[in-house]
C-alpha cells in the first residue's frame, strides 16, 4: 500500500500544531511556510541497506557445577556421626574438620597404622644391621636382599594404611574428625548428628570448586539447524538484571534427554566472582549471521497501525510516501524487511509518526 503527498504544506494542521507545541521557540502565528521549513529541519532519515540477515535464538537453561571439579565423600567405614561443623552452601578449606565420627573400624585402622609404623622402624633397623654385616662379609647377598625386601613391604603397608587415614584426624576422646578433601563450597549435605554411616551410604557431603561452572542450555529439535558447537552466546540471569555474561558452546549432546526431550548444550564459564551459582536459572541468547541478504532498517523507524507495519520514505525533499512492509525478524535494534522496501530508499527515523498521521488522514 502506498499513499503519496506532494508537499507538507498540504498536511493537516495537526502536524504543525504538534510540532509547534514541541518547540517553545515557535510562535503559533508563524506562517505555514515557516512551520514547514522548521518541521523539515527536524526530520531525520537513514538509507535502507542490504545486509546479511542476523538471527537470534533464545534458550532457557541453568547453572550447574563442573562434575570434574567436585569431590563426593563416601564413607569406607561404619560408625556414628557425633557432630557436624558445616551447613549446605558453606565455604570450606582443604583439611578443615567437617564432622566427628566414632567408629570401631577407624580405631582398628589407627591401631594398624601404629603397628605398620613400628614395622617400618624395625625393618629399617634390621636393614642397617644387615648392610654393616654384609660389608664385613658376615652376611650373604641373598640375606641383604631379603632385609631390603622386608623394609619395602613394611613401607608399602604403612603407606596404604596412612592413605586410608588421610581424611581422618584422631581426637583425644577417641572419635575422629573427617576433614575436607579440597577447598570449595558444600553443594550437598546428607548427614547430621546421630546418623549411622557405612560403606553403602550415599555421599555424606559434596565439595565443589565453583571457580568454573557449566551453563546447560535446553535445545529443542526445532533449534538443531541453528545451534552449533563453538557458537558465541550471551547469558543473562534474573539475579543480575542488565548484566551479560559471554561464553561459547563447548559441547552439544547427541542424545535427547529422556525426561526433558531436549539436547543439552554445555557452556563452560569462568566464575571468578562466584556470581553464577548452581541451580540458578539462565537465559541464553545465540546469534547467527546467515548468507541471506535482506533490507535492514532501524526498528525505531517502524510505524505499527491496524496490525500492519509501515515506514515513511522521503522520495525527494519535502515529498513523502507511506509504504507497508512485511517484517522478517528483529535483531540488535535493527529490523529485517522481507518485502515492501527497496535498498537505498530514505526512511524517516524521526517525526515519522506525525507524517504518517497526516498522510493517513489526507
């Protein structure tokens, strides 16, 4: 649909009245010619350009901790938890006591450690004696090798038991403190005072390093042609309105999630300031530049009326027409036009509503 007008002087007086009200320096008694000139000076246009069509896709997702940066503590012994020193979400340091446990298994393990330490000491003393006797030709080579082997066996036993005791620190009252295996945050807690534990228990707690997290985006089947590994993404959250986190799709699953019926796209994110927290909802925006050429104009130039979109085109100074356009998409404050506008046309981007109103009522 195209409506023509030869000169703004023929527009309805409402345009000039509106323009005069918006400019306090204008006098309402000014002539139509003077108003016309001032009005034209206040009009801005831009050329419609032909450019690659940029698309944007919005996905939903959430933040998760990196499973390669967590430690789940599963008890290898039986006992009773006497006390806990942490809560869900707490930050803990490596070696920090997290809970006290009383366990006959640990008591036996401690006794075994003491015994193994004594065996190492005895075997070491016997080896030193064997070396001295061998140097004096009082001991055969075979007997010396046997003494060395005995020490290695004792050291291996001691090392094994000591490793089993690494996470436990004996206390004066006979209980043992379980220590944090790493520095991080408690992201799961399944224990409280009085809880019986055994090797069949689920993890008593999980410690996670949150300096790097995953953002998992839900990709539906209809989005598969758009989403690719390596694509740049922009991530926003309700917790930080206006703040945009930049990332890249590292991995796109090849198997649909049986519950959500989506593919999972994984985005690894550095989380130095710990703003991104596990289970936080996120919005993920992906941008893609296609090879399709479309006419592009600023979105502010559009006039929406009666469920249709229009633009005002200046054909020559002071001569304007209205053009109905069919939209393709909008991206970064630009709108791509499917039809109705030609490359190089001067599109009005300021006062277009006033002009449209005058053209419509003429």
